[in-house]
C-alpha cells in the first residue's frame, strides 16, 4: 500500500484495488475496504506514515507526511527492509542474481540487547577486543544500538568506567566481539533526557569517547568523487561550498576520529583534506606509511 500510494502520488480506492488484484498474492481477490482501513491504521502505528483522503480530488488517497520516508529513523529503516524483502519474495526466481551483504553480528545477541533495553535491565557481557588474548566480563546498562558498516554496536553505560575514556560512563561495543551476553535481574534507570541521535550527532561512525573534539573540516573531491559525495554525503552536516571544473569543496562539522580518517584514506587521491592542516598532515602521514609498507614489501 505504501509503495503504491507513494508511486502514484494520489490514487483512488478503486485504482488501488486494481493494482492489488494484479499482484500474484491476491489470487484475483478484491481488496476490501475493511482490510484497507486495518492496514491504514497499522501503517500509522508501525511507520508513522499518515494516509489521508482528499474528498475534493475524487476521494483520492495520498501520503500526507512524505518526509517520513526520507528520514534516518528506525521506522524508515523498517519500511525499506520490508520493501526489499517484499520485492525479493515477488522475484524469488532471480535469487541467484540478487546479491546482498551479510551482517556478521548474530541475531540472538541483538535480540538479547534489545530485550534488555525494552525492560531497562542490566546485562553481563563477556567481550574480547581485537588483539587481546583474554576476554573480560563486566556489567553494563544498554542505552541504544547502532548499525554501522555491516556491524551492530551497542552503546552502554558502565558500572565501572574504562580507563582512558573521555566520557567516564559511556562506551560502545561491537556485537560480533561479544562472546557471551546475559540479562541480569537488576534494572537501571534510563536517563529520560538521553537522546541517542544527538549523542552520535557529531560522529562519523561509532567512535565517541576518545576525546576528539568536533571541528570544521573542508574536503576537496576530484573526479567522480564529487558526484558520490553529493549523492551519499559523508555526514549530515555536509555542505557544498565551492565547485570548479576540476574539483568541489565540501564543508563538514564533525569529530575527526580514527574511523573518519580511515574513511578518508579509503578514498585515496580522490579526496583531499583542505583544512584543518593538522588533519591534512595526519592523513598524509598515513598515506606515506602505506607507501612505505608497499615499498618494503616489493
């Protein structure tokens, strides 16, 4: 329903019914008004999408708040996921020609974390860092989860802060590095004023507590990278500030953390740091170290 109404812009119930009957799962049956109203209410509850009827336009239905379909929200992610799943179900014969990416984090761990979040229960986690010979167990209060670069992460409030963190209570962990997670009977008081989106607002990815301060960063994109950045901004604060025949400059207000610098490195010579100069020198040094490794390896 959402896809059809959004595609047509405005559509009558009779036209919507015709579109339904053309679908394989309808088996030629009518789309009843009762079913339509039930789905309409469910769509509002699940995705926050409001489907209204314009009586002055021949009783045509339309999506009143289409901006919801553009937001970076759980509801929109759910809608997109279900839409892709629906499309795959309709084209199962093409399964070997539709290639997807897997997410290594197990569903069981994610379910446990979300259950703990829903019930405000502490969890006991056993976590092994990369390069560590032993795993460590500790208690924590899960505040939110975030998907980044095919990995699920959980942001927690620690009972005992980690040494060296700038934020003395919050830390983030990758679910695929968690060896064991158990829900505890004890509960925590979730801070009512905590805003998960605002917490990560100035971040590129998931590095949040290393002490890096947000600052203005100007990047210069060459070649096709200019178009890639326009279509897929690096950060929500990204703005285009200058365009020439050879390059385009983009401005961001972001924490230049390790994961951000790694992304800049991955773009090679197509993306240049204009300012701050300190960041430019750091990325240049990383490139030079990579060159040195190549030269030693040949």
